[in-house]
């Protein structure tokens, strides 16, 4: 949901605009009234609290950002201006909820050295004032507990709790209204003491931490007064995004969608490369040819880093877009280093290394699954070609479109891809050289259509493009889900599992300096892979100059199995393209109402054996257990 903006002259006729705002709140509509001079009343839904900050030019920018992040807040030039607004809004909300509190947020004038015992990382002061009544005291104590739990990466907060307004510590402007009230002031530790320069990382951490503490305070007050029910304190955050979020979202997506990373690093001469490699008796790496880049790297980076992030008013979304910006930057850097040794190193930064436990899991799969792979009962004839796969893909897409009209996927059969399938945006790309066992077609389409395309369209329905293009680092969990879809569809085979393990082994060997022929011979002679399958693995791993992406399939599967064994749900993963690290974020955004549930669920979950297979996975399953 977006909020309309309406700038007004506050002094002109306050009763008129305030009456309109109150009527909107009463009717369940969002309010966002901009005051000339930078003030604002923002209420995206009725809540039993209001966060207030008195603006003073560029002073206290962190306190201002904390307040702006709240779903219900007021920025005003002073107490005289704020008082009638808070009184009117508070009276309405108190009548509706039976309780209402005000939290004033500000910064202390300077950062004081509280102790001589820690000269490098001294604690900083956080001052909390609240009345002695039980409900507001509960809010204050929840705030204090949350602040004291802040991880001390830079400096540790030292909280001083005062009773308000009896003690003389109350300085400066404040409201004088008959609502339970609380005041917070903290030292400007994000600012260098002498020069006044900002520590950016400390600033962002402070905003996120203090904002989280305010939500804890509001949650404690609501629970104490029984004025509101909610699943978690984070659900009290914003449920609406503003125009600035949409502009940032569109700008980042414009850069991210201006190139297709995987197509740019995938060879267009796979069959010719195989012939060249075979002609050398598998001793010399073939020459891979690539599509010309369709973007100017430096221009794209310049555009990417010119996107403003300072008006998003939501610490969670701010962090998600910052992470995406960094990921797109790494992708562009990799493209600029295509076919050089640097490509491998930048890929490690983007996709991570091959961890020892991941390599051990891959080696165990290869060691224990060889006999199963050689089972004479296994189907040997491969007869499903690209046309058959295209037909089945069209049928599955049509079935999804019947469930959700926005599922508008396209299928393309192409001559410039290695054998297999690939999703790019809303397109399913099928290599014309693709041949597979008929029993594998359904599971592989569940992988590509039931996960990759489904999360693209579900993400598109969320209103922000970020959730369709993918949160930073989403690919690992996405591929883990896609492989798991093959299992739930009844299509996990020993050959498929060995292939995923071989990719990990090949990535590790490549990082250690092994050549393409060396890894090829390792797979063929030591692990029993067919020549064509081994070449497909090394082509994928050595494309672009060396791409470690293929290790994420098995890593993502292991992460997903751990998630399920710990009692985790699958539902948030269908909302869009997210990483394992974003699971809690998606739950929060859904609880806030900023994200809706998935528009369509995977059809493979409806299979007759899917519930029992999923139940087995929740009992702590290893990848090899999928074969039983």
C-alpha cells in the first residue's frame, strides 16, 4: 500500500486539516500530512501509540530517522505545534483502543565520556524517562531491556532510567498531556567528537537498534493495557511503503534487469566446445565463446550508486536494498572480469567458498551412491527431447495460470545454450539439444516452473520488484528449494544427487587451481561419471573464467533440510525470491501487512506422496535419504 502526500501550511487553518486527518484515521485510512519546513504527521494505520520528535534543522538526524521509521509518528518544529495534534490524535486513539501512549525521541547535546576504564570503546549514555504507572513503566523497562541487549560491536549503551517528570533531568521542550508518556534521549555516538564527521555503519546500526527498542516499548504497553493483539513486536512496524521506496525499488531493478548475468557467462558454443575437447583426447580445455555484453559496466555502476537510500523511512527495507545494491555491483564487477582469473575471486565474494562441511557432504554422496547409480534396474534410455519438454512445460504453465491469472510465463527453445533448462525473468529457456529420461521431465519442470517462475510471479504480486528479482543471496536457498521440489515430485534420483555433489567437488578443485581437463578426468576416472555428464559439469564450473555458483545447489539443499528439521515453515519462501537469512524478515514484513501471502502455491505440494515426503524431511533427513 502507498501513502498519498499532501503538503500543507500548518499555521493556516490547523482545525481543517486536522479534522480531515482524524476522519481518515476513524475510517481506517492512512494519513501522511507534510508540513512546510519538514514536519509531518504519518499514521499508516490506527495504533495505540505515537512517536514524536521535535525537529531542529539538521540536529539529531538519527533520532529523526528512528521516529520516521515508525508506523505512527509526528515530526514537529516544537512542543507548541505538536501539542494540539497529539492531543487530538491521542484522544481519538485512546477512545478506540482504551489506551494510548506517547514516546518522545531526541538526542543528547553531546557524547560524554562515561568512564576512563575503556578509552577506546567507552559506553555511551541512553536516557529514559517515564512515569511510575504500571503500563508506561512496562514500556520503559521493555525499551531498557532491548537497548541493553544491543550487541556491542562498537560501543555499549549505558541506560539511565528516570521517573518523569519529578526529576530535574527533564530538560528542553516536552509535551504536557494527560497520556502515559515516555522520553528517550541518546548520545550522538555516530558522530566523530572533534570533526563532527559521521560513522556510517555505526549510524545505521544505531537507527536499527533504537527503532527495535521502540517497538519493544510499544509492544509492552499494548500487552500491558490489552489494547492490541499482535504476533511479535516487529509486527507493529510499517505496513505501507512510501513513494521513495517505490522509486528506489524501480531504480535498482532497472539496473539489475539491464543484463542477464547467467546468460552473459554461459557459453554459446557448448557442442563445438565438446567436439574440440574430445578431439584433443580430453587433454586441452576448449575455447568457450560468449554473448557480447549489452551493457556498459562503468555506466551501470554509476547509475547503481547514484540511487538514493536516505528517504526510505524503514530500516528493514533500507538494509534489503543496500544488500541488493552490493550484490548487483559484484555481478557487474564479475562481468567486467569475464574470462580472467579475477572472475573466480569475485565469484567467491558473491557466492561464498566451498566450505569443508559442504565438500565432505558432497564426497559422502559420491562415495555412498555409486552402487545405486550403477543399478541395472535404473532406466538407461533417454528419449525426452526439447520438443517434449516444451510441450510438458506449456501444460504446467497453463495449469498454474488457471490458479493465478498473473502467471504469464513464456517458453523459448534456443540453440545458444548447453543442454538443459534455464529461467530468465518470466522466460523458461530450453536448449534444443536437451535430452532426458521421461521420468525426469516432471521433476525438472517442478524445479524450474514450480519454484523459479512461481517465486518470480509471486514476488511480482508483492508490489515491489525486489521480491521478484530476488533479495541479495537468494540463489542458494532458491536452488535448494528447487532441488527439494524434485524430491517432493518423486523425481530425486541417485544420478541427480551425484551430479549436485560433483558440482561441489568441481568447484572446490577449480578454486584449488585444478584445470578443466584435470577436473574432467577426476569425475570420469575416479567417480565413474559418463563423459557427457562430466563435461556438462566442467563447462558449468569453468564458464566465464570459473564460476563457483554451482556449489550453491547442494549447500542450499542442506540449509533447507536443516530449516525443516528445526520446525521451519516453507510458506514464506513462496512469497518471492529470498535467502535463508531473510526468512525472519519475510515473516516480519508479512506480519506488518507490507507483504501478502503467495498468490499461488507450488502444485508439487499437492502430489499424493508429497505430504509424507515432507514429513520425512522434517525428521532430519540427509540428502542420501531422499533416495529411499
